């Protein structure tokens, strides 16, 4: 099950890395690239504003359910074989999505996309760790992390450009050439890994799937059905809690579970799961907030929004290139703390946003946040796997991806709910001062004080914008608090020592 002992025996490491990253970016892009194309799909697919969101929900739920089983599938059918099948299946499903003729067929094809795409990210991380010696793991994780974190940033911009320049079907067709190149490169150069037969824990998989699937449905559907005022959300919450609880009990008391419980005994990996959960909240929650803020308050079109947010991705890329080398010489825990502090600083800067500001503040805070998240992601991904037995890598990588995605879903849901409710509260509080007895209103707008409908409508528009801006600022403040609260977790991480027996054994197995 282990990778080749002598990493010098692996030819074409650069081409392997390129092919793996093409497949990874292709899959990660599809988590956000379709969002901006939904309005265009609605008419063509005969869907409504409510039902079109199933295009996103089906993909997210299918990928979440299939991610944890990646380790068992790679052992049973072969890691290389599973990766190649995932690329072929994902690319084929993308072409089918491009040709969808109804909402039902689109949802079915997106389910297929999620099923085949689930294994790509964890397997790509595992392969990059396997084909590189331990001293190059930091650089390998920098390359992998760049694709994971920059993909969601450029997804909406690329999707918007393809939709406006061509049509929404090109959002999926763009995967065809990328998938073909990735498949050819991986088929030619990716090293084969020995298979390992182990029984499939169907009960454990079913319970975890129930918990994850119900949770993702609840988070994705909650905003549409007004959360806990809907019986649907209560049912999904009960199913999720039941699934997770039974799975945890089963994991603790049963033998031969499809996820080995010894994985969680590694302190670095267990702490890394908590950390990546927080990073998931910060990364995609801020990405979910900024595009609608730029559109609703600053009236930016999709392309301009992409241009304003692009420097954030540049900051992430620069940070990861630097930290991929720094992690070999600097204690990774210091880099994680520095990254969290930079991220918190950018979020603090974002709490000062106003409707009257230009794009400079948004660009600067985006660059700083990109630098900070890059500083956290690479050393965290390196340290989390540094002391883990290589035979657990695929299972661990699938859990790492699953927890990050769950964190993202929870983060997006929380900030979206708070945004919606705070807008109403803020509007009510601000509009309380709009009355004919307020001398400031009479001085600023005599017509509004006299009850002129046009003047009152204009003032109501200004109040709406202010209420919305305050709500965004409140969300940024909450994310800053979450970021700062994660810093003490660094003390639970251990810096791996080369002389330690466990580390030495892992080095030989690498």
C-alpha cells in the first residue's frame, strides 16, 4: 500500500503534478462556477427560482456522501484506477450536464458529477504526498492548496464570462479539454499502487452518509424554507444527528470499520481536522458574501466583481509559493499563527467597509486575506499528515476534504442567515428615525418630512443600502472572531522531529 521507497525512481514528477492539478482544479471549479449561470439555466430547463437550486444541491450532497468512501474504493480497485475512473466519469458527466434538456436530467447528471468528482481532491492530495519525499511535502501541499483555494475564487468570474460570452452550457463544456489532458497525463505517468482487499462496512457507510447527506440538505435548503419554521428542516436535523451519533458509536465499538479509528489517535491529524473546518468557514463564507455585496451595494457587474476579487487569488498564490519553501525551515505552527493573524487583520479592515468607499479597500483586504489563508493552508496540510502512517493517507485525505466542505457549507449558511435577519433588524432601527418630527430630516429633505412619496422612496433606498452594509460588516466581524478563536488550537499541534521513531518510520514508508 505504501508509495515507492525511493522517490528518485518516480519519473516525470513534474508532468504527474501538472496532470493531477488539472483534474483537481477542474473539480474544485465546479463547486462555484455554475452559481452565476443559474438564472440563464432557469428558462432553458423550464425550472423555477426555487427548484433551480437543486442543480447546486444535488452536486454538493452527492460529493459529500461519496467522499468518505474514497479510501475503501482506492484499496479495493486501485488508487490509480480509481483516479482515472473519477476523471473520466466527471468529464463525461460534465458533457451530459451541458446537454441537459430539463431540470430532472440536469439534477441527475449533477448527481453523477458529484459521485465521480468526490474522490479527485483526496486522491490528488494522497498522490502528491506519495510521489514527493518528506522534505518536499511543503512544496507539494503548496501546489495542491493553490488549486483548492484559488479555484473557488476564479470560478464565479470564469462562469460569468462564459455565460455572457457564449451560454451557460459552456460552464460545463470547459471541463472536456481539461479532463482529456488530465486523463492522458495521469494514465501515462501516474505510478500504480498495490491494491488491498478489505471488507466493506456498509452499516458505517450508511450511517455516515445519512448524517452527511441530511446535514448538507438542511444547510442548502434552510434559506429557501425559512429554516426551523419548516418541518423539512427538523426532519433533516433529526436524521443528521441520528446518522452521526450511530456512526460515532459504531466507529468506537466495532471492528473493521471502513474508516480506521486509529486515524483519530494522531494528535496532529485530529487537530488539523478542526483547523480545516475553520478554514472552510472563512474561505467560502467570505467568497459567498463578497460577490453579492459588490453587486447589490456597489452595482458591479459580474466581470467587474471578478476583477476586484482577482487580487485575493493572487495573494493566495504568492503566499503559497513562499510558504512552500518556508515550511522546511520555519516551525509550521508559527506560520499558521501568522496566517490566522493576517486573516483576522483583513476581516477587521472589512468591518470598516462603507457604501461610499471605492474598490481600493476591498482589493487590499482581499490581498491580505489571500496571503493569510495561504500561510495557514500549506503548513496545516503538511503538519496534519506529517506524523500519520502513510497507509492511512487516502482515508485521512478524504476526511480532510469532507470536513473542509462541511465547514464551508455551515459557514455559508450561518453568514447567509445572519445577513438576511440583520438586514430586517437594521432597516427597522434606522427607519425609526425617519419621521416628520426629526429636525435633521426636515433640514436634509423638507419634501420627505412633508410626506412626498418620491422623496420618501429615495430615502428608503438609502436606508436599505445602509442596513445591508451594516449586516455585511456584522458578518465580517463574526468571521474575525472565529479566526481569532482558532489560534489557541496551534498549541495542540506538534512539530514532527526527524529523529523520532514514528517520524523515521514514516519517512521510510514515504
